[in-house]
C-alpha cells in the first residue's frame, strides 16, 4: 500500500475554490515545494471538496482500490457525492479493485474502467482509513456502515484483500462522520501521533490508548493553554507529501504550538503551516480531508 511519504502529486476538488483563501494558500505552498497539483474534473460544487472521502485508495503505483461510498451522514443530502466513476475514467487510472457483492470473497480487477457500473460492495469512507505501514486505523463506525456483515467477517475480508492489519479505535461521537483521520496520524514504524484528547476528553483518551497501545507507541499532541480553541482538533488533519507536511492554520494561539510539536514528531520533514483553514474546520474537515495525494508519473503528466 502506497504511504503518504511515497506520494508526489496532489489532487483537489475544483469546488475548493469556494473556500478561496485556503485554496490559494495551499496551491501556493504546494507550488513553492515543487509538488504537482491538479483539480479533479467534475468536482466544481462546494459540496465536492471532501475528496479524501470518496476517491480510491492507492495500493500500488498503478493499482487503486475503489469502494462504495454512501455514508449515513449524507443520507437526505443531495449532490455531495460526485460521479466517481466518471472522474476516475477521466484520470485514466490503470487498474481498479472493487468487490463484487454477489461473491464477496472474489476481487474484480477493472482494466481501463470500461465497465458501465460499480457493483454494490462493502461501504467504506476514505476519511476513516489512516495508513500506518502494514496497518490501517479505522473507527468502529465501519461496523455501523456495514451492519449486514459480521464484524469478524468484515475485518478478515478487508485485511485479506488489502493485505494489512486493521486496528479498530472507538468512534468519537462528538464527530458525526466517524473518521479516523482527525484522530491519529502515522509517524513511522510503530509510532503514531494522537490528537489532543489529553486536553479535551481524558476519558475518551483512555479508551483510545487501550485500543492503540497493543499495536503502537502512541505520541500525543497537547496544548497547555487557557481557553483552548474548539477547532484545535484540525491541526492533526494535515497533508503529508514526500517529506513535506502541510499543517492547517487557524489564526489562533495554538497555531505555533501545533507547528512546533508536529515538527518535533517529524524531525526529518519540512513542516509548513497553511493559513485560512478556519471555515473548512468549522465545516468538519481540514487539509487531509480536501486532498487526494498519490504516487504518479508527474513528469510524464507535465510533458503531456
């Protein structure tokens, strides 16, 4: 499975332009670091900005895993899910994995994406998929999204096809989406970085440590400041491309604290703050949510 430090290209939804300041700042920061960025086609609505949630997961350079994205938090809300098949056909991704619902044990490789439809399959959400080397961290929201399947069967099926170990953490019920990418990030090896529950919810922190400690060495963000900003969770929802980390900036006193701590945990990375993420954070996401970073033939794309 391709890890964030291996990626070299970033895709954004065109709809991110509705969040003008952060869109400009992020594109400028990527350009300064010589990281190639493009807009995804057919994503012009502001409703399409959360590309992490619906775009496929890169397993190898030319192999992607496409899942069924239809989360319960979007039921009754029209227009938030773009035509994903149309997008990936346009991108000409080489191979796509999907699971055939009629025989869940078999994988179907869709070559050149010339199939008219994607069959119903296991429901996943890209925001609830944190890659940590040979492991993936997901919240137990995945079980609610797939109640038709036994938990052990769901996990064994995913682990078999993705060739990873899935570590389940509790769903933070203050966050309706059930995403793990605002809760933890991989550092390296068996080390992960956990959000600042030590400041916000000590009892939930204990549950998180119980779930994570058997598998990882857990580092923690912590902001020792009075009147903690209620958007401080967003700092951990950063984007990493190669050895550059783009941290959300919120124009608050915690900005510098987050920058210094993340730099400390990732000493071999260049850590850059991208200001203007307040509106995104108020809408429930940050830089990791609005980006899809992959390993691509960047120079071939630039010459085309």
